[in-house]
C-alpha cells in the first residue's frame, strides 16, 4: 500500500572537484513510498529550485536499472539497502518514516568527485579501452547462431555480461578494488569463442590498466558481490586470476609484420 | 614480460596465496610434531626434536625457505595494504555491509593487523624457545643415546608462567582468525574455486583454522595444568 513518509536526508554537497565538501541536511515530508530513491531526490531538488538554491547533482539516465549511470552510497551501502537493485530501482518503501538517510558519492581515488554525488568513472572506460573488446572486422552483422556456443557457456557469459559498469563494486569494496568489474569483463570475453583468441593479452592489459588507475587490491572480502545490482558472483574475480595465470604462461604475441616462418 | 607481471596486484595476490599456503603447510607439520607434547613424559617430545635436528642441512634449507616465505608474505601484504590505503583517501561517513555473499567483517578487514600481531608473536616465540637456553645452559637429555637439547624442559618451564600461557593462547586465537579468512581467501587468489565449491571450502577452511589454532592453543594449557604428569 502506498503511504506518505517523512525523511531527513543528509546529503554530501561539494561544489567542484577541488572544493571541500560537507553534509547538508534536508527534511522532506509527503514522500510516497512508491517513489524511487531518485524521485525522492527529484522532489528535494524541486524544493531547492523553488527556494532559489542549487539542486543536488546526481547521475541518472534510464531509470530502469540497466544503464549504470546512477549510484550513490546510502547509509553506508552502495545503491542502498536493497540487494540486486540500482538506486533508480530502490524504492522509498525500503525506508522508515522519520528515518535519517545519509547519502554520499562513491568514494575512491580512481573515482574523483565532480560535484555532489557525481563522480568521474572514466577509469572504467580506460580499463575497457585497454582490452575489453574483440579485434575483428565486424562488417554487417552476422545471422544469429552462426557461431554456436554451448548453452551453459552462453549462460555463464551472460551472468557476467550483465555488468552495467555502475561502479558499486569499487564503492563498496573496503579496498576500493575494481576486481569485480574487470573480472566480469575479462571472464565474459574469455568464455566466448570470439573473445578467446585475445584472452592472454586482454587479461594483462586490463589488469595493468586497473592497477595504474589507482584501484586497490582485492582481498576476497566479497562486499562487491553484495553491492552489485546485477548480483555478479565471486566466480568473475576467481576466473580473472585463472586467466591471469594462463596468460602469464602464454606465448607472447608476435609483432605485426614479423617473420612467421 | 616477466618483470612487469611482478608488479601486478593480481600477481601479488597469487604470491600471498602461495606463501600463505606454504606457511599453513609449515603450521601443520609443526602441529603434528609438537603434538608429542600431549604424550606423557619428556621422552616423546625430546626424541622428536632430536630426530628433527639430526636432519642437519635439510632442516637448515627448510628454515631458510620458511623465513623467505614469511618475509615475502609480509612484504607483499604491506604493499597491497598501502595500495588499498591510497585507493580510498576520503573515507565514508557511514559504513555498512549489505551482508548476503559478503564476508566483510572485523577479521577480513584487519588481516594486516592480525598478521602483524602474529609477526610479533613469532619473534618472541623464536627468541624464547629456538634461541632460549640450550645444552650449554644444562638443558641436556639422553633420549637418543647421545646428548641432545632438553627442549621439553624449556617448554615446561616457559609454560609454568601463566603470563606466557595467556600470551600464547591469545596469539593462537589471533592466528586462528587470520586463517579463518586467509585460508579460504588463498584458494580464491589462486583461481582454485568455482561457484559450487566455494561454500564448502569456506566451511572447511574455518574448520582447518580452528583445528590449527586449537591444536596449538591447548598445548600451553595442557602443560600449565600438568595434565601430562
Ligand atoms: C603463520 C603465519 C601466517 C600464515 C599461515 C598466514 C596465512 C595467510 C593466508 C593463507 C592468507 C591468504 C592469502 C590470500 O588471500 O591469497 C593470508 C593473507 C594475509 N596475510 Fe598472512 N599468514 C601468516 C602471517 C602473516 C604475517 C606475519 C603478516 C604480517 C603483516 C600477514 C599478513 C597478511 C595479510 C595483510 C593478508 C591479506 C592479503 C591481502 O590483503 O591481499 N600474515 N595470510
Ligand atoms: S539510471 Fe540507469 S541504472 Fe539507474
């Protein structure tokens, strides 16, 4: 049943990348429990705009849990208390009347704050650019099922391919490690015939990039698994290590144009 | 190619795991050998110790290997710890676990702390027993026919002091906690688990941690209360 509640929102305000931020508290009433968390923030922003104040900046796009744009720490949990959901899919029914809700941006050295709850996640793009692709001329798209993949392999690949790159794994990790994200991408491509060819090179490049972006090291704590809105499993990280070991023993790639004899 | 790999955080994790497994292997042999303390009289333990030391150069090589693993484990651990420190310079105002598959908790988040406590204990332990009074101080036995060190007497004397008993018991609890997360974690770091095995492995490694820590933990208690005599 829909219900209206009042909440106190304590949200991180930071004017810019170099500015020092601080929390600001707002009292909101008449919040429908059917609202998503972002709609609650929209309500807050409308109120702020009416008062001539600067609205709270946050990222969002699809608002249906598939794009990976949204995300913030809510009461110390990435994407809030609900498991398997992004903040755009988190509803106010998850909160109690009169509750104080602390909202913070993802915090990691590799994810610098741009403004309020908006962080720069381009480190993820650079990890992908380092090897999260398949080097083939794609031409016109092929007919379905030209390349046959066993059902269980396809499903395993799909499980990790669900990653939307929201950054919750990094945000939730006590080490700010990007292992779940990087592991998911590496595992996804290593499972499929199109991606297998470049597996050894990919795992080295992507993990090197992950390190040089300044993410922490994984200590197998698994808070990322609990935070992941797509509920990607530890297997993604474990399989990244397997790929890493395999890659270390693989023959180094020949330079282009070298003698193939 | 190789030198670059050494600096990878994934490689460092593999190193943590291999050295961790090696150290666990040592603990298991150490525990089995020391279990002679639970037998009555001083002879079984002294005989074991004499046999072990009769290995001579083999033992020395093993000791150097052990020290190497220990140092490598600690140095790598600290490197990873500093990397993680730098990876989150601004802390969260509120921290909470979403539970479920997460193993986040005091133990898993404080491996460096438990590790450094173990290090402190190991230094003390080696100083007290390995470098403690030997044959020239009159600690001599003849169990094997030859004169060898009466290490049993030193152990009994050490554990007649309740302070030492308390210290060793505390250290073994810390070791158990380190292994609670560590042993299971090492399998993940080496890429050895799959979805089906990881739950069983988590339980099994908890049991192993309890067995190792418990096995050592009762030795000083056993000796203090003189159950063996
Ligand atoms: C008898 C001694 C020890 C044993 C048997 C042992 C065992 C282990 C094992 C099995 C792991 C898991 C490795 C992995 O996750 O792949 C581990 C992790 C760890 N150990 Fe030890 N350890 C010992 C002593 C120490 C000492 C003296 C330190 C001192 C700093 C230490 C610090 C750590 C840390 C920080 C980790 C977490 C690694 C990470 O952050 O990735 N350990 N240990
Ligand atoms: S806005 Fe697209 S996932 Fe939340």
